[in-house]
């Protein structure tokens, strides 16, 4: 992804595009160059007790806790160019069911007309807004809205139906910044996300002298919205934004003209235009090289961090040698006990064989010698029966021969 981003920067330099520094941030080493908590040319604001935090490499518009917070970042300078390219890097992270929305505005008097509002709380703004949220339950979407100042979005019954274009994009918890680009060149107005076309139309043409701004609002289960950079480029066909220069005193100018040799021809208009165009290209190339250097340095820092992490997780050679020595010792001990294990195994086999052969014989002998004789048992049984039968016969005879009483 970094590769495609660098290609876009190089393409910008090839077409004589240059960076509008008054409406850009994040292209230098730090977000706040003076480490004073401010971004030159940008105004930060927040609601709900929230104050956007400026870190070294990003701006946190809404924190991860608590929820229901708002943050905004607006450019002081108005865009005077008719053709421009805006590049915007952001990241959203939060819990599984976190929510909120992020808006990129191009609006007239944006700081006053919009402030920290979202698309659902803004009033009668005049301009364009790109909304990034989880609308529709598809994991995330990017939608575009327009207003000429006549429609009150805050009190409109169905704001979502006013979108003129959209695309699905899962932006939450990606673990990396997402790269959004808005391009207005010629008759084309298009939105590109991660080097893929999101929406494009030839029916939109934004006017000049509007402000760029970014606002974010978090829900009860909050998402943390972070901004890494905002770059505004404009093509070489438009008058370049020149830095302010101190005016030369009239006397010094007269001396310069007086010292100029009379034979020196004044530069022609074409030469001046060529020189200006060359200067613009060199300036754009310088900014592109700086951006390329910053990207390479970020990649180098990430590679160094991964290298250190891998170094901490890799086992040192000394520990490997110690583990190898212990394994050899265990192997030696096991080999020493191998003979004893074999003898014990043979003894168990002999014991099992002896029991299997002699146990049935011993059990049979035990049963034979311990069991009572069957003949004696039968004789006793018959004798008892005969004794009972004789006793019964004697009882009957005595009863029959005994005296009888008659009533």
C-alpha cells in the first residue's frame, strides 16, 4: 500500500502538482512542529468535555473512552484553486460493536457553519461532505452529500436518502491507516479509497474559497478516530501559492536597476513562464522526495521494531547449547537403564508364563482335595429320609390303636 501511495506522489510531481502547505499537515516529521499542541493553519475544537489530542504522528479526534464525544479540525485558509487533490489518512478502532462517524468537509465558512457537527446534526451548510460510518450494517460505508445552504440537514426527516453516491468499505480495526483521496480535475470529481475507486461523477464542481475540515463523533460504545495527515495538492495550471516576501525598498530597487547593464536584455514572458513552471516542478519534486523520505523512515522504524521483537523471542545460542547438553545427559541415563528395563521385562514374561501354566493345575487340585465326598453326602440324605418315614409310620400306628372318645 505504501508503494501505491508513493507512486501517487510521484505522479503528482510529474504533472506539476504542488503541495498547498497552508491547508496541509502531517507531511513533516511531526504533526505539531513546535510541540506546543497546535497545528499551524488549523483550528482544533471539541464538545462533551473532549479536547482533541495532538500526538507526534497523529491527531486523536475522539478518544477510546468515554463515549458520546465530538472533535473537529478545520483549516484556516480557504482553497483558492479550482482544481485540487486532497489526500486524507485516518484510522478507526474500538470494541466489537463500537460506533460513530467521521466526516471530511469542504464547506463555505466551515468553522462557523459546521463546527463540530456531524451529517445528522449540521444545519444549513453550503458545500460537500464525505461521511464514513457503519450505515446499512454492511461493516462500513463511504457516502457523499451535497448542500447549497437551503436544506436543513438537522431537521430533515431522512438525511440518508440525500446521498448522491456511496461505496462499501470496512474501515474499523484494520490495524493500519486508511488512505482516502478526493480529486477535482477538469470535469471529474472522484473519491478513491486505498487506491480503489469509490465513486466518480462529472456533475459536481465545487466552487473556490471554501474550507476543508474533519469532524468526528463517537457513540455510547465509542470508536477512536485518528488522523495521520491531510495533504492538499493543486495542479500546475493554477497559479501557485507563493510564500510572503518582504517588499524591497524603493531606493534599493532603484540601485539595482541603475547597476543593471544597459545591454542586458530583459527576460521574455515565455522564459519567465518556463522558469516559473520549472520552479514549480522542482518545488513539487522536493516535497515528493520529502514525503518519500518520511515514508521510507517510517518503514525503517517499523522494520527495526519487528527486528527487535524477533530478537527478543529468538533463543540465544548459549541457551540452545545448555538444552542440547541436558538432552545428551538424559539420553545417556536412559541408555544406562535400558539393560535393567530389559531384565525386568524378561522377569515379568517368565512370571506370567509360570502363572499361566501352573495356576489351572493348582486350582483343580485344590478343588479336588477340598470338596466333600459325594457318596457320604448321598448316604446322609437317604438316611435322614428313611428316619423321617419311619417316625411318621410309628406315629400313625399309635394314633390308630389309641382309645377313642365318642359323643
